[in-house]
RNA sequence: GGCGCGGUGGCAGAGUGGUUAUGCAGCGGACUGCAACUCCGUGUACGCCGGUUCGAUUCCGACCCGCGCCUCCA
C-alpha cells in the first residue's frame, strides 16, 4: 500500500484498489443510487446511507470539493401497487416516505446530499435519452408501447458484474417476454395500463423503466463522465450494469471511473429480505437503540464487508461507544489543536479504502491516552486530545454530542434529571454521614430504574444504562 | 449451473512475509467505604492439505465450509 497521501479505493469494475484520480483536480463528483420510496427505509438502506456519508465526510476532510448526488425513485411498479393498496395517490405516498426517509437520515447523522433528483422531475431528460438510444440503434420500441434496450448491441455488457451475456440469456430465470427481442433486454419505457399514472411519449403513454432514470439523472447532474458511482450490493446487477450500457451508448463517453458497492446486511446470520420477513426498518431499530449506536455498529466494520444485525452486536456497539464517550466526560475540549500523530494514523487507515474499522482503533487509542492523562492530572493535554477525538469522530459522524447528553438520553425510567440529582444529593449526605447502607440503597434503587452513578473526585455523575 | 466474496482468539473486527491490532466479554491487580468509571496486567487466533521461502496467518495451488448475485430488493 502506498504511503503517500493518495486515497486508495476499491472499484468493483477493476476488482482492486485504485488510487483516486479525480477528473477535475480537488473535485469529486459522486452519484449514489438512493431509495425507491414506497416504504420506510430499512437497515440495508442505513448501511448504504452511512457508508457513503462517511466516504463523503472523509473526502471533504481531505480537502476535496465533493458534489454528492443521491436520487429518489419516486415512480415505479412497487410504488403504484402500494399506493393502490393504500388507496392513496402515488405522490401522496412518495411524499410521505420521502419525509420519513429524511427523518431517518437526520437521526443517523447522515448529511444531506448536495442534490437529490427525483425521477418524476426528469421525465423530459429520460425521454431524450431513450430517443437517443433508439436513434443510435441501441433500443427499440415494441408493439405494445414498451421500449427496450437491446443488450446485445452493447459489446461490453456484463463488464461490471462479470457476467457473460450468453449465460444470462441461457438462464431460465430471466423474464421471457414476447415483445422482447432477447430475454436479456430490459425496459427503458413501460406502457401504462389504463388508469395508471403516466406521461406521454413518442411511444405512447407510459412511465420510465427503473434503470434509465439513474442514467439520465446522473449524467444531467454530474456530466457524461464522473468520478464515483455507488450503491447497495444488489444493485451491481442488473441495475448498474444497465446504467453503464445506457449511459455509454447514449453519450459515447466513458461513464464512471470508480464503482463502489457497500456490503450486505444480515439479521441473526440470515439474509435480511422482505420474503423472509426479517427486515427491520430504521425507525424500528431506533426505537430500541440510540441512533449513534446504530451508526457506530455500522461504522465499526468495513463498508464492503457483510454485517450481521443482532441484539448482541448492537449491545456490544453500545458498550464500546460508551467507552469513547466516557473519555470525553467532564473534559472541556481545547479550542484549537493542530495535527497530531493520531490524525496522521487516522488518515493513513482511512485513505486505504475508507477503513473505518481501522479508524475506530485510532479513536480508542486517543480515548485511552485521554484517560491516562486524566489519571495523571494532565488536564491541558487531555483537553487537546479530546478535541482530536471529537474531530476524528466527526469524520465518521460520531461523538458530536455532549457526553452528558449522550449518556442521559432515553428517560424511559420516568425520572426527571432533577429527581435524579436530588437522589444523588441524598446519597452524598448519607455517605458524609457514613450511612453506607442508606447510600447503597439509593444507588440500587436508581440502578433498578436504569440510572447508573459514577463517583469521582469532582463529584457524582449519572448515566442511563 | 455461471460469476463474485469470505473463512482470524469466547464474541465483534482490522492487519501483516519475520516484531502476532483494537474493542466487548472473562480473569488478576490498583483506585473506591463498597461499587461504577478509569488505569495496569492477562489470551502466541489466523478453515484444511500441499508448495514457494531461512521463515506464511499473510504469496501460489488443491480441498472443505459459509455467504452474495444471477429475479423486485440497498
């Protein structure tokens, strides 16, 4: 691995780490496939959201001017079906889900993308791209009003997912449709059934296929060629493969320099999927764990690795994050602190394909050092390192809360901070009176309600378990 | 069947051709009235079999096992 400052990132296309060379010096143009807004976001979405949020934060930390575009798919079969089931207009459903998505993002500390294009706002550009593809001979209109992409016309089809076209065509699972010329062809435009939401086009009333919107929006927002394109692991094929075919055929230009894919989320060692019924929405999880714990859980392993969601793993994340916040408790961070050895170590591991697990180790090293300094009474140096810890944590989207606020959040115990303070004072009096049985009784009672007391020379602080 | 990824100590999870992270849990000690927090100490783990090498968990090959995609899915 290079020891210079270049950021190395793994590209799915080349299947290896490559040094990041941006098209424009100092600028990164990145597009990430976002949500289809027919339901609440689940943990898998959170994984992608957090992964690319950290990537964006680190690139900016390193001085890059990042333009981060993440689309919203707000028209599609699933949306229409769900809206129909709910008896609501499709856009009422999507508006609701977009609001919910934004709430979830904010809770998880995910920064808003710079642009969040919606498919329905790009119908004109989508139609233009489809027309171009037809004009260039890459697409054809079927008799029923659908328009398809003729996959065999695109010579390098399969280069991203390493699939051979013959295998795909031979595969029995590919939808065989009479209107398609080849089983592997995919829809660019879908003719509307009667009563469905539709837009007019040269091929009749209809709506865009799933893949074309991302080609249209990404090239419109970022140009024919841009730096990074990301998404969830299951988007590699067919979605991203199709995007490449569409975009490169339409523009005649190389589409994307680096393809990045996050790892999958499993639940109790099983694939999380709708059919297994074991998927968790972000809001369900946030009901059980603080958002920062969920984020910490996600960030403590590498973005490309598979993670397993379980009670035990989240509980461990909670304990581990608490250790970091403990080191910050009662420390007033220094105003300004220059680059330290910890910053350098952090940059070194993060530059290696955004190794957040390695970065996490650096965070713990800083916390340990802070604890030692505090033990030795070197408060000034501890204050400096607290600033470093908060700074580095910030690059991962962590440790930005006041420690006391972090520890005292929750409050399902029915106790107000004032009541707890009163109890603490009562216990302090009992201790002064050498009434340790009485003092312990108060502490035990609070503990039963999930309030834990920590004594120190400066006094007693409390936190919620 | 095709393509891809991975098997690291009780668990989570990085990494490296030789000095064997980090965290959680456990154990011992310090601190404490007792705890909690914190600190110190403590665990020679790298699926299996060959090969290359002075030396492999790390490179190469075979094997076993797990996972993902190939179908809407982040």
